[in-house]
C-alpha cells in the first residue's frame, strides 16, 4: 500500500503542477493580472473558479474572495481593482464554462492529494515509525518503494541504502572510472541540505547507517515505535553539530541503550 501510495503521490505532484500551469495560461487570456497577484497554484485555481467572468466581480463578492485568498483583505481588494482595469479580453460563455469545469477538476485533484498525504503519513507511522521519525514519511516511503518492501530495505547494507536511487550514476561512474555518487534518495533529506558541502558525503554515509538500523528495527520489532527513530535522528543532529563545532557526539550503543531502558522497565 505504501509503494502504491507514494507512486500515486509523485504522479499527482506532476499532474497538479501541469494542470495548474494550464489553468493559468487558459484563464490568463481573460484575466492576466491575476497570475502576479496569486502565485500559489491551488489558491489561483480556487480564485479563478470563484471569479469566473471578471466583469461580474463586484464589492458584494469581496468577503467570499477574501476567504479564498487566505483572509487577506488587501489582496482581495487588489484583485478587485485589477479586475476593473484588466487588459484581458472578453470571453464567451462556453469558454468560461470549460475553464470553470477544468478548475473544478484541478481543485478536486489537489484536495485528493492532501488526503493521500494524510493516508501515507498514517500508514508510514504504522509500518515504519522509526524510519518515518528519522527521515519523514515521503523519503522513507520512497526508500521502501525503491527497495520493493520494508523487508528488502532492512536487508540492505548501509552502503547500498546510501546510493539507493542513484544506480545509473553509479554504473556510469564505474564504467568511466569516475567518482561514484555520494547519495541517492537521501539527497532530499534536510540533513544533507544543512550539511556543509565538504561534509555532505560523510553525513550521507552516517545517515544511511542510521536508516539501515531504523529499517531493521521497524521490520523485526513486534511492536514498532518511533522512539528509536527519534534517538537516531538526535544522533544525526549531534553529528551535524560535531562537523560544525567539534562537540563529540554520543555513541550509538549508548543512544539505543538509553531508549531500551524505559521499555524494559515498563514490562
């Protein structure tokens, strides 16, 4: 279920962006000023659906427009003023009907995408809570999807987890005898982005090690819990701090033992 959900979510991300761009181009013939006033795709589609023919936008609709644009009364007033002095051309009723139908479809897809994210978050917290606490639900789901299952991911060594998703770059480097990639799917983690360029490879290797541990804990535990993932995440934070300030990080055995003591005492 997680593999199908993350694949569908990635596809929806592409579709929503593509459809939103089409809405902007289509409705922009009639009301081009709205593009600069409302940069968010979802809000733009809702605003375009609500406004329809810009000539019908009046003071009476200002309160409803304000709620659509995030309770920003100034922005709603600017949209109203822009509609009154718009350089866009007039549009036929049949054209506006099709634009309205398309914006409705885009909004429904965007709403479904939000519900799918909630579903994926819930499933990841049930199946792989430690991996989710360490990486987040989307990157963790992509790792599971790329490996084929959580069991397969738990069997991978840390060196394989580190370059998972960069197979083409790896084989190209081996063929040309160039530098092998330092990271694959883990590149999207916030830890890699926060690391200094000199230390990205080292923090990627360390993070892959913790991902491998988290996957094994999730796969082979009778009662998976996010506590171990939180402890592993704290270790990565400590390692980032070590690269920045030189403060010594805690050992892995001490961190895991610290998390296991409350569990043993509660039995």
